[in-house]
C-alpha cells in the first residue's frame, strides 16, 4: 500500500512540504509584465504601454495607475521600448521606480521615488525580494542594463532577462538564485538573442519549470511569433502568454 508524502512525513514526525504558492503574471506586450505575488504585491516590469502595438488597450490608459498604483515599477534599461512611459507612470502612480541611479536621473524620475540598485544588489518590496543581475546590452546615455530575479514567498523565483545576449555569468544567476520561471527575450534581429540562441541560453545555463517568451513580434526586425514558436515550440516548459490575460504560475 502506497502512502502519500504528507502522511509519510507525519508518520516520521516531519512537517510536510507545503505546495508551491501560485502567483500571477500578465504579459503587457513586448517586455512589459505585471507580476502579482502570493501576498498581493503588484510589480510592473518595463511597462512600455501607450505606443506599444501589442499592449492591451485597457493598459494604454496610463491614468489607471493613479487609481490602482503598483508597489513598484522595475526598469531594466533606458531604451524607449522599455522606458518611454516610466516618467509619466511614476508621476501618476507615486510608485517607487527600481533601476540604476544614472538611468532614473536621466528619465527625471522624482528623487523621492528613485529606488536605485546596481548589479549584485537587492531590495525588498512587500513580500518580494528583487535582485539586480547583469544583462549584455546597451543603455543611454550612461548607466547599464539590468535583468531582475524576483524571489517570492516559498522560495520560487522569476527571472526577467531584460534585453540581453547569452553570457557566461548566466551560470552564476542560476547558481545563486536558481530561477524557476524565466521571462526570456527571444526577439533577435539587430537587438539581442534570436529565438534559437535564447533556447540555447536556457539549455546551457538554466533549469526552469516555466519559460515565457517575450520581446518578439512587436516591430521589425524582431523575430515573428511563428519564428519564436519554431525555435521553442518543442520545449514543453514554454508558456505562450496572451497580452492582458493573467496566467497563474
């Protein structure tokens, strides 16, 4: 007769392992996401909305952030397809903005809302610990691009790669923070990893249970959705999200 793990743990006097806590991720198109932790902490990552052709129409009304402000806005770097709306969103919502100090100052984020981080640093927002990690890209006019690993209650973690190519220090991101969910830049073109290189980055460096492709199909010359699916479609861990529809992960 087989015993359940929880019953076996009870018989042995050990506390059963709690099930993983679900959280919600909403893709906002391109590299933008809303992440809601198990405890209800709402974080926006790279919320380029007004001119983003893949952003849900409801999200293009930036004033909604004044009515329901997030706990924080996380910015990977200063390029317009990531940062164009950040100054306005910060002003409307009053939320702190996480990023390098150089980038936040250049974007004229109000000083009281600047939550500056740099590679290797971390900050606590609600029940989420946000770790800043490297990204292999560019930034204007100075500062540097980042990725973020969000460690959630129960120990699960989510890695937003930002705009990047694959690089050797991804092995250290895995060793130190072991992301369970990877929001993976697959757009390629002239700007970063193409879908096949992105798939290689995951195979070589990470062991996630969920992979969410992003930063594709928004404008030329980024990879199309068909190209991304061709490169990643055989991986059963891949979740294709629909902009504006929350997914439980």
